[in-house]
């Protein structure tokens, strides 16, 4: 086994040297060509400045101008005569006249006469071999000068304008400034990576028993969950150099540059081992090689080189590859097999406890008063990721400063939740009195159906203040506890609640508006999911009719059925929504007094709490 490994390393070394030799030869040739082109452009520009523009005229015209004293300077060649007129001879863009040289014995006398009378200067130009050699030498000196300049530029930039050089961010001080203590809400992910950290600290105990360090770990999860932060924490805990590079940074317009950057990255990592290589957004280079969709030569060469490098390095040196993506379904199968990315670490949205811990981490340097309740805030931010929670803490601190306080209160943080998810209050959007009434009844219609039904979540706040993200008003519900499952009864209650705004408008004003667009969208999606994915339809039963594409991004649904079945699904959705709408109208019609009382209070106050809502509702019943 040792001999095999040694030979393998030698072969890899020779291959690398051959590749580097070819790369250097190619760079020298490119620099030489560029130097020649720059020299020609320089001489062309110099000639244009020195001689100006050239204009051909007949020989008779030259003689006529010479005799009239209009010629300033004459240069006589073997086959042509060049001269400049008096009028613009001192200008930067002077005009030079050219005429064909004709055998004229009287020309010498005419030039002598013009010189004596008008001061015309004339000379013959040496066109011998020595003059040609001098010109060639001038070109050669200029080419060498440009070549030396480009060579100096390459040394400073690490390649021809940096092309082919891995531009990874390298934390060479072995300190990323981040440890596992800075990453909250991802305990399972941290446990999966702790073993890698321990191997980098104490490789001997693993090697003695014959265990090998996993070559790579793929961090998978939605945007904002802390995949990059977790990778930095691994490097911080292991106290080793950390190479960070985005997948898109490998790709250039030149084919082969990405592969060259992959080679250079692993070469640098080998020199600084033990270390960690982190490739963010690896789907940019690791996408599936599907011939049916066409090919991208640069991306495929980069991927092939990455696969070869991951197979080629020795794990005993302590090189760990971490990569992050939120599109694991598009990655090439060869990249995911054991021996390359051995582990898949799921970095999910944090649960209730995880959100509480994350809020504590992000607020450790923020001054807060005794009213702050992280559990209440965590319940109000169900579905939020770490980046959202960090933003909420910061927005709360900014709100406290704007209010002139030195401590952040719970009210600041609750307001920050609204700012992050709904946008700021839009102060310049003033609703007319009639529109304000419509919006108020619309929102109270939602809220009243929450109170009238079982299997619903309590109301935190109702507002009719327009927000920058487009909402003219909304009802904010906060669960009493973290939930991972929803029953059919809860989903049906949600459908009725979502359609309650439109129902209230129709009952009170005998007309409908465009304000229910988002409600209808949400209700349609929820009803479709119940039928096609959750098996909650009596007509179709437990059959999956749609699948999810892009699990961690947009979660698009793709139909897995015939057109005939799709038509039946559409009819089933319409029937379900129609039944929910009729139920919403029936419940609201039975409680119109409560609807009017709560709407009147909301129009006056614009924003009311869940407690105020329930008090008015209790009095109206």
C-alpha cells in the first residue's frame, strides 16, 4: 500500500510539473504576442503624432507649391518625396504631403532657389541596410521593454492579469474569529462537524486504529441559515488556515481558467496543511453534467479538475473540504459519492429553542431592559433563519436609538419583527376614509374568523397601517407553542380564515375589491397542497400528484399526473375554496355586531393588540 501511494504521489507531481511547464510556455507566448501588438500600436501612434496625416498629391502640385514658397521642409526618398507646407507645420496634427519621385534634373536647382528665397529646408533620407537595421533594433528594444513590463505585472498579480490564480480569501493567521459558540440553533450540524475538528487536532488516535478523515462535508440548507458561518467556526475551532472561495469565482470567459484555479487552490492548501478549504455556492461549478441540456466546457472542465483533485490529495495531511449549497438536487452524482463529499450536513431553519439561542448570541453585545422575553420573540418568528433573527435584533436596537432610549425593550423587538417581515410603515400612503373602512373590515373579517373557529392560532396584533412591502393591513398570529405538524382541521380553518377578508367586504359593502389577491393566492396554494401532496382529498385519496423542486429555495411544485387528472385537481381546488368561502360568509353574517364594533375601534386606533380585540369581541357577543 505504501509503494502504491508513493507512486501515485510521484505521478501527480510529474503531471503537475508538466502542466505548469505548459502553462508557463503558454504565458510566455501570450506575453510575447501582446508585446509585439503594443509595440506596433505605439509606433503607429508615434508616427501619427510625429508626421500627422498624409495626403498624396501630383508631382506638378509639389513643384507649384515649391515655386510659390509654400513648402517648409522636404524629405527626398528613392521612390517618394515627403514635404510639409508652411501653414500648419508647427501644429500637432500637421499634414504631410507625399508625391511620387520623378527623374527631374531641375529639381536640385529649384530646391536651392526655394531655400535661398523662402527658407525651405530639404534633405535626402538614407535607405541603406544600416538604416533598416536601426529601425528593426528600435522595434526589438521596444518589444523587450513591453515584455519585461508584463513579466513584472505577472509576478505582482500572480499570473497574466491574475487569470488562472486562485483568488481565495485565506485566513493565514489561523484565526477566523468565529467558533462554535458563535453559531446557535444548529446543534446537530455542529455535532456532525465536531469529529472533523477533533481529527485535525488529534489525527494520531484516528490513524492508529486505521480510520481516515472524511475528505469533505457538504453543508446543505436554505439561504441565511449560517452555512458559511458554520464553516468558519470549524476552522476557528480547529485553529488551522481557512481557504474561502465562491464557486462562481472559478469560472471565467476563458476555457481552462477554472481548472487552473482549482489546481492552484489545492496546491496552496497542500503547502499549508493541515487546513480547511471552503467552497461556497458549489452548485455554480458542480452542476450535473447532462448532455440533454447542452454542455458548458469551462464549467465541466472545472468540475472534472475538482473531482481529480479530491481523489488525488492525501487525507493524512489533514486537508478538509467543506462546501455549501442550497440546491443539492442539481449537483453532479460523481461529486456526492463517498470518497469526495462523504458527509451531508443539513443546516435547517432553527426550531424554537434554536431561535432563542440564536437571539441570545446576536444580542450579547446589545443593551436590553428587563422586559425582553426571547421565548415570546422566538414564537413570533416561526420560520425565521439566523440572518433574519440577527436583522431583527439590529432593527430593534436602531428603533431604541430613534426613540432616544439607552436600552432595547420588548416593544422595540416586536416592532422590528414587523419591519423585517412586512416592511416599514409607509407614512406617505394616506388612505381615503372609504378605503380605510374597507381595509378595516377586511382585516377584522380575518381576525373574527380566527376567534370563531377552533384549531386556530391566537392573534398578536391587527393593523391597517400600510407597509412598504405592499400590505395595506394585516392580522398577525403567534402560535402558543412550536408545531411541526398540521391537521386537516387546522388547514381547513386556515382556508376559511384566509377568505374571511373578501367575505367581510361582500357582506358589508355588497362589493369586492382587489385587496384579497394575496389571500386568494395563499388559499389556492394551501388547498392544492392538501389535495396533491398531503392526501387530504376524498376524491383522490393518498396519491402524490405533485413533487417539490428546489427544496431549499423556491419550492416549486411539479405535477406528476396526466392532463385529465390535472383538470380534476383544478375542479377539486375550486370546490374546496368555494365551500370555505361560503362558511366564512355564514359565520361572519351571524356576528355582524362584533364585526362592526371591532372595525370601528380599529379605524379609530389603526393598530390594536390581540388582547384589545378579544375584549371587544367578548363584549359584542
